[in-house]
C-alpha cells in the first residue's frame, strides 16, 4: 500500500494563514533589520565587543523575566487584538530609535547618552517581545487544523527565514546607501505593514477553560507541563544550548570590520548567509517533511551546526566564512523546523501561550544570552577563541543529549500523529 503524497501547499490554501505569513514576514523583517542596525551603530560608537553582548543582555532580561507572565496573559486573552497592541508599541520604539540615531539629533547629546538610550529602547523592546512570541505561536495554532500543523510550521519557519535573510542583508547594504536613520525608517514602515496585514485575521475564541485561574497557579501549571513532557523539554533544551554557545553572529560586526575587513556590504552578506541556508532548508521541508526519525535528525543537525561555527571562527577568508555560515544556516533550519513541529503537535490549545513563553525563555532568549556569552568570552579570550569555544560546547551538548535521552533520540513525529 503506497503512502498518500503530501501536498506541500496544503496549509497555504487557508486564507487567514496566508495573512498570518504576511504578518510574520514584515514583523520579523523589521525586527531583524533593527537588531543589525543597532549592532552596527553601537559598535561604531564603542569599538568594544562587550557592548555588542550588552545589546543582547538588555533584550533578554525583560524577555525572560516577563515571559511566564506574558504566557499567562496570552492564554487568557484574545490573540489578534493583543498582537495589535504589541505591534503599536513596537512601532513607537522603532520611531524613537530612528530619531535617536539621526545624526542631527544624536549630535546634540553625548555618545554615552545615545548609547544608554539605545539600551533602554532595546530593553523596552524585550518587554514587547515577551508578549509577541507566545501570541504569534498561539494564533497559528488557532488558524490551522491539527493535521496541517506540520506543513504550516514549515511554512511559518520558512517565512521567518525569508525575513531573516533579507532583513540583515537590506540593513547591511542600506547602511552605506541611506544611512542608519533611513534604514530605521524602513523598519517603522515594515511594522505598520505587518499591523495592517494582521487586521485581515478574525478575532479568535479564548480556549482556556480556566480564564479566571489565579496567575501563580496558571504559571505553575504551564511550567509543570513542559517539564513533565520530555519530548518538548529535550527539544527546547537542545536548541537553547546550541544557540547559547553557537551565537557567533553577534560578533559579525567585529569579523566584518576588523578581521575580514569587508565593510558594511560584506557585513550584510555575512549576516544573511546563515539565513539563506536556513531558508533553503525550510522551503525544502515543506515538500520533504522532517517528521520521520525527527530525534536523530535534530541531533545530527545541531552537531554539524557546531562544526560550522568552529570552522567559521578559524577562517580568515571572506568567502569561506560565508560558505560556513551558509551551511550553519542549513543545519539550524533543520533544527528550527523539527522543534516548531514538536511544539505545535505536542502542545494543547489551552496551554499554547504558557508553553511558548517557557520556550522563549529556553530558546528565544538564548539568542540574546548567546550574544552576551560571545561578547563576554571574546573580551576574556579573544574573538576567534570565543567562537571556536562556542562550537565545541555545542557539540558537547549534542553528545550528552544523544547518550542520556534514547527515547528522544528515537522520536518519530509521524508515528505519534498517526497513533
């Protein structure tokens, strides 16, 4: 008996899901552009790698401390309207950032004031982000039926990667063409377009049967669910440590300006390279699902991701560095698709906000913690040794997870869906 051929475009036939992808495209585009622009501006002011790490730290502190509270609010709120409020706040922060980096305005203040103001705005953005991540995750679960979630997760992750490809590339190139201020205005426009796309999605019902549940009890229930579900716990733990130790992208301004000496254009290429690799992987995943033997595929992907990071740290050739970052994006893309599918399939609707918030603490915030770790270790041991150290630690995490969790290693999502 032959298996029914899977339709790679099945979830795209849902109108609201197409609008959802448009929302994600423009918001993540704005987000990724803004982070690159901030990195460039801060390093231009300070010439200190630790200052790049502090950018991540300023965003991760509120993202972690607010995450569980945000998950509780999301599970008890209507998702679309909550996102509209979040995007409005994001637009205000981006406008303030635009004014702050405008040369005519920045020249009126000391560099210390400008730098500290950037950190404050990044901190406020971290608070908003704490609510956006679980809201988007929950909204996706309400738009597509369960059987379409693997396909929808692949398309959603692919859309994220499209933005992650073009965001850094656009920011890198436009810095030299229209400056940081002009590039920041583009960020504001993207946020507005994403908000308008969101208005085409209908309000969704609140599926949490415990709407009046006390917050502490609600938070305890969410944390307990994640730690009892070993499949979800292992998936997000593996990705957290991989991103934490493999956060070489935070140091790319240093590689571009001081090591490879390729300027803002080369910086844009370097920043986009891993996202291009991830995008290719995710587009392929819409036609060739990664659900079978998902555990082994996830472990192998993160292992090779670590190898690529080591190679990048040792490389002194620009194009070799680009290729290694591209390959790291391919393996990271495999990891993202599998992890997102695991979260969508194994999380009940009434727990999506809280589970996504716990995930954001483990994984989403590890991007910024990884940036801080990279900045801190490079300050202590040097830029190249710090990147190599991160890649070695990533491989060590994979080996530990593979040997200690045989059940996760043998995970097969297709069998669980059919069962």
